[in-house]
C-alpha cells in the first residue's frame, strides 16, 4: 500500500522529497491522504476520488481548477494569501489534473493548508454563523466568475428533473409500495406546483444562475486560528446553479433540532435562532450582491431543498431502496417522515423566517 501510494504521488509535480503518506480521516466521499515532504516544500493532500459518485473526474477537476484559480486571483487582489485562502490544484508531471492508476482509480492532489481549525458539526449559533460566513464568502468571491462549469452531477436540485424521475418511479412501482403511501405521495403532489414555480424563476433567469458549492457542511470550511474563515474546501460538487440552493441545503441540515432520520418526530423542528445565526453570517458576506428576487426567496429555498429531500427519500422507498444506504427495513420511510416534519415546521415559521431575512438583508446591504 505504502509503495503504491508513493508511486501514485510520484506522478504529480510535487516540490521537495516525499517523507510520508498517511490517511487523513474526516471525509465521507473520497479517500484522503496527507503527503508530508522535506526541504521546506509544502505538504499535500492526495485523494482517491469517488468515481461512483463522480462519473467524470477529469471534468470535475477542471471545475475545481477554474474555481480555485478565480478565488486565488480575487484573494491576491485583496492583498490576501492565495496559497491559504484558495485551494491549489497540483497537476501531474504531464500537466493533467488527475492521474488514472492501473486499476482505473482517479487520484488528485492539492496543496495542504496548514495551521487551520475545522469543526465536525455546527451545533451552536456561533458555529452556524461561521458556516454562513464561509459559504457567503465563497459565493461572494465567485460572484464575477463567468466561465461555464461541467454539470458533474446531472439535475442536482433541479425539481423538474426530479419530477420526471418521480413520475417514472410511481408508474413502475418497483417494490409494490405505492398502494400504502397515499398520504405521503399526497405531501409531494400537493406542493408540486409551488415548487415548479420557484424552479421556473431559475430557468427563466429571474433568479440568476451562479456558482454553488453544493456540499456546505461546516467540515468543508477551514478557519484560521483566530476563527476567521480561511478557505472553503471539498470543491468536488461545484457547479452552476442558484446561490439559493446552497443556502437552502445548509438551513436544512444546520437548523434541524432533530436528526435527518429521526424516528421521534417531536424532536424535529426548524430552529429559528440557528436560522437567524446562519442567515446573519451568510448575508454579512453576500447581501450586497444578491438581487431582490434572490433575497425574496431566500427563506423559501430552505423549503424547496427540504421538499426535494422528502421526495428523494420517498422515491427511493418506492423504488425498493436502491440509492440511499439503509440501516433497517423502513429507513427511507422514516427519513421521509422526518424531513416532512421539518418541511412543515418551516412552513409554519415561514413568516418569521422571511422577517429575519428582510431585517438582516437591510442591515448588511
Ligand atoms: N487543502 C486542504 N488543506 C487542509 N486539509 C484538507 C485539505 N483538503 C482536505 N483536507 C482535509 O481532508 C478532509 C477530507 O477532505 P474532503 O475534500 O472534504 O473530502 P470528502 O469529500 O471525502 O469529504 C477535510 O475534511 C479536511 O480535514
Ligand atoms: Mg468534506
């Protein structure tokens, strides 16, 4: 293993001499290693990219390079350090952005950003605010990015695409479960039009398409030792979409007082204080660039993304549990109900959420 990793690392244009390569825990998607070097050279992150999730790793790496270089230029123009505040993709010795090994696995290298603080989970208002700042700053640095990005995961957060899959899944009824799900299917159908209306605004350009991160968890944000946002990492999912999708997805996960698959629905609510904290962080970085159509629908985007998740869990249950890993028989149905409870909590608090957005958008404009 050690030698195999050494051989892979040697494909890349690293500075210095490789001293050691060790696994670095923490991620869920890729296999991550830290490559330590000598001679005062930087250390590196070596990753085996998950090709089950990303069918086109070279296109994904091209997205990451474009976005990282843009952020680096913006950081440098502001007088910051692009080697710490942006990701730096290290090419192979032949100038490719990834290396395909004999087993067909894809590997990529970035510079390791040292002396940082990271958090596993945003479990306080202070951390929720930091998370909002991180994604807000990331989007702000990319506000003037205008190169096309590859759609590395097709139809991501595109509800028109999801409804097409949904209609097929209902028609197929692969696991024979549709007859017992009239109530749950009604949850989806009764909101179909409302959700399509939102997505049509994106399709028409009323809500602009920009660069989104698409995996906004706080563990993907590195902070410096004073607690300032340094760099957003894990850019595997960057794509062109509405900024609101990043916001909505963060709210769905940061602000749920229960678990995504909580069997006890009494525990599941949207926490308004956590919503305020994330929104404050986000808008403090981003309010000045968002157009009114985006501000107006920022709170709604949390419902849009949560609704999509209800649909996806229920659709997988209808399909016979083929997409999400399940730990027990009705896991996808439990997830469906827990996310639906969260959606209802957001619907109940819609007015209060809009008021928070309005107040903070005015404060940071
Ligand atoms: N450039 C980097 N500098 C410092 N640490 C990094 C860097 N890239 C990744 N890491 C560390 O490795 C972990 C996993 O990397 P990540 O790209 O988030 O993979 P995954 O997609 O599996 O979550 C991160 O949570 C972080 O701790
Ligand atoms: Mg990660």
